[in-house]
C-alpha cells in the first residue's frame, strides 16, 4: 500500500518558492459546487491573482473561466497542475502534464498521495507537492 511509505514531497522552502513563481494553475476536478474544496480553494487562489483553468467533464464556465475537458486542451501556458482527484487518477494526469513543456509543478490536495506518479514527475524535472492544500500553504506564507 502506498501510504506505508514516506510521501514524496517538496520542502517548505520549495513550496514558498513555488507559490511565489506560479502564475497559472490548471485545476483537475474543479467542481462547480461552491461547497466543494476544489471550488473554494480555486476561488481563493483566483482572488489572490492566480489564473485558474478549470478541468472538469461538464459545464462551460466555473468561477467565470472556460472549462476544459483535459489538460491537453488548455492552449495557454500552465505553471502548476492542482489535482482534486483520487490517487489512481494522478498517473494519467502526470502523463498528460509531461506531454506539455510548460508545466513545472504537480500539486495534489490533502488526502491525495501517489508516490509512483510523483517520482515519475520528479524524474522529468517537475516539482511535486502531495497531500497539502494549496490555499492553506498560500495563507501560511502570506501571514
């Protein structure tokens, strides 16, 4: 079982640098339901000046942004892929991210750990944060 091993992760110092440098975030599994963490975390990040690209299987707009069906459909540059999906879904998302030359960071939210996908991403030069909330980490560095 994957949770028996230490989580592959960036350091606190790396997370601070990531949050300073990232400008665009593709959100895998961004629900249109405002009670869901994917919605309110993304809304918070949008309010902080980050450009959000929702990736969701249905709908046209979430948080006022065009909804894409996959990461590969997004025509603009993506710095970070924020994942609100089950751990098993992380592998194909990382594979899709690795086909792009712009993604620098894979970030999985609280409760989402997939060490094999994390190692694959790191081996290809991406930074990886697992099992951490983007909003909580941002608020922590913001003070």
